[in-house]
C-alpha cells in the first residue's frame, strides 16, 4: 500500500487523472490525502468532486476555503463570484449527494502512527495539537448541525488572535480562518489574512509564515498543507506544502508519505486562470 498527499486541484480534473495515472494509483491498494480546495476556478469542478467521492475510503479530504465557499453558495448565503466555476455542480442531478458528501469532510485529519496530519491552510501558533483537533471537531459539528446558521455569520477577519475564552461565531470564525485561509502571522501571533505573497521573495518583511512562528505549540506533528501557491512545494522537518498552482498553469503535486525522503511527483497544468 502507498499513501500519497495531493495538492490543491481546484477543478482541474484532467490533471488529477494524469497524476493518478503517473502514480499507478489503485483504489484497492493505495490511499490518498487531499489538502482541500477540490473545486473552483478550474474547468472541471463537477468531474473532480465525482471522481474523488467515488474513491470512497481510499481518499481522505480536508476542507479548503473554496470548498466552504461552494457550500455557502449552495445554501444561498454567499454570492457567486465572477471567477467561480461552480455552476455545473449546482445544476448537477447528483448535486445533493455531492454536497452532502462534501459537508461531511473534516478540517483536520491526524495520523499518529505516521506522526503526520493534513489540513488546508494553517494552524494558530497558540494551539497545541490537542487544541487543533478539538477546534476542528467543534467546527465540523457546527457545519453539519446548522450550516445555514454557520455560513450566515462565518466570513470576516476578526478575531485575529486565539483566546480560549472565545465563544460562539467569533470562535468558529477564527477556527475556519486558521484551517482554510491562513498564510502569515505577525510577531504577536495574530493572523494576517490579507497577506498572500511569497516569503521566498521577502515581500512581507513584518510578517512570519505561520509554520515559522516562534514558540508554536502544534509542532508535535509534521503538517501537510496546501492553499499557498506562491509558496509552492516546500518541505522541512515541520511541514510539507503541496499547492504548486495547478489552476494558474503550474503543476499538480503528489508526495508519497509512507516512504522516507520521497521526491514529489508532478504533472504540468494548463493555465485556467491568469495570476
């Protein structure tokens, strides 16, 4: 059995098919972890959802910001944007089955045997892994029990720092922003959600990539994540970043997780959007 993690697909199903062929993937034998953002901006969001749902227990998917956006639009609690490519899902005959499957996906999947976890975006530096898992489960319960109530008040950039005393929608909004939007924090550990540039180019000198925050408490696990196409593929002892900008004409990346020092496998992607 092989275990692979795969970066942000964003509706690029043809590239996903090419990548799985390159991996010689078999759903009877192998397993996949997807870092989220299965849909949107690319041309084949419906095909992507159908393909991954059909994998059943062979695939674990964590929710990304575009996946949550699809759910919010489906409930009439977010507007479709000009660059959305979600109409085929919303008009599909199997729409309800696909959306029900998506809403059951986690924010965080943890594998203590491999000392790995997978998320979409980031973790607050104030969280240890027990807190991160607990916060993920808290948001997942709210999403499944009352999605309309959640999406009605979900969006916004505040609060920007974790306090255990946070309650209600402020708490859930902070949790969602960490797991699905985070790239940078400041020196005080506050979320800097508007910053999107590459740390490799030194563009944002006053901010710190979330995974380099001093004293971050979550570092008992190596974290696999996506969301950050301007960062690209990145791997160190603490994290593995897999968003290599497929929808922007970069590549779609997979990494085998059950083999030490495995090299990434990538397929080139046609540009569905202009950066």
